[in-house]
C-alpha cells in the first residue's frame, strides 16, 4: 500500500525537464508493412518523497492519457536505428486514434495513468522499485530499475525496462487477422526531474 514516509521531504516533478517514452514494436508476418512506434509524455506531474534512508523513498506521479504524443520526428531521430524512418502523418494519426480508443487506453473515460512507488530495494548502484501502475482504474505492479542522481535542490531519476502490454491488462493491436500486429513486449524509458519546494 502506498504511504508517504514520515519525516520526508517533498520534491515536485518538473514537467518541462521530465519525459516518459514507450517504444512499441511491429510484429506478425506482415511486420515490414508496419512501423515501430514511439509514444511519449512530457506532461508528468506529482511528487517524490525522500528521507535520509533512500530505501524509504516513494513517489506518486501521473500523466494525462489524451496528451500522449506518437512518433514525433525529433524523438524518433535520436531513438536508434529501429526508429530512424519517418512515419507519415496519417499513420501517426491512426496509431494515436487506436491508442486512445476503447480497445486500448480509453482516454475518454480514463484520462489519467498513475504510477506509485510501493517498495524500494538496493540493486547495484541503483534501486529496484516496485511500482503500482493504474490504468483504466485497474492497478498492476511492475519491477522498475531506477538510477537516482541528486543535484542541488533536485533529484533526477532515470531508467529503462521491458514491460508487456498484457501485464497491464491491455491487448496488443492486431490487423488483417493477425498478419500485422504489435509485439506484446514494449520498452519503457524515463527521466524524471523533481525539485524541492520552498
């Protein structure tokens, strides 16, 4: 269960400097006709709660579903060779429509995705965080590797990890009787900058 640790200092997420990216891969026998997709949010908001013991750190972060971007050219250019090709605007629009539809995120009825840290354990030079991910009012859990860097008056948390859509209660998109499909496993990348309040 999520709880703000006693005696903690609150750091507020700075949306301007924070970003979440979800890399989605094409699959199926006709995969060459599709595209890998890059879904992103730069509208993160919430708080990170820090104590002297880093294992007591907690966070409560959310972002608006309907503000998610799809295949922004500038992001694709720096996301590796699998995302080097440009995606036509009509394909971007179609992907975004599918993403926000009732079949997937249902943005009209469930406009927010929420991420909360329930447990933090040491893992090498970083941390392994048990995260509760709430999508469409359903809570799911994932283990997330986090590297934490402290700067004067701020925190920077970053990481990258695999996550399956099916683990979030989502059914990967398919078309043409499965000949064109989205692979279940995605890659999630994030960098969250939070600043201590006055």
